[in-house]
C-alpha cells in the first residue's frame, strides 16, 4: 500500500517538512563540499586559484 500526501487538504507543516528535508540536506552537503574544496585549494594554490574555486562553487 502506498500512502498519498495531499498538500491541498489538512495540515501542511509536517508534509512540507518531509518534502523539503532532502532538498535542504543536499544543499548543506553541497556547501560543505565547496568549503572543503576551498580549504584544499587554499592550502596548495595561489589566491587567484582560490578565487576561481569560490566562484565555481
């Protein structure tokens, strides 16, 4: 059996949180990937390279 969620009837907060959580998690992980990338490039490269990586991420 599959459970169907309706965003047009009933309470909205809990279904909305369950819907948005994976998106927020993906955005957080992408930000952490960019931060680690900046740390590594900043350790071994010049400021021009760091600027390019920060623009790309």
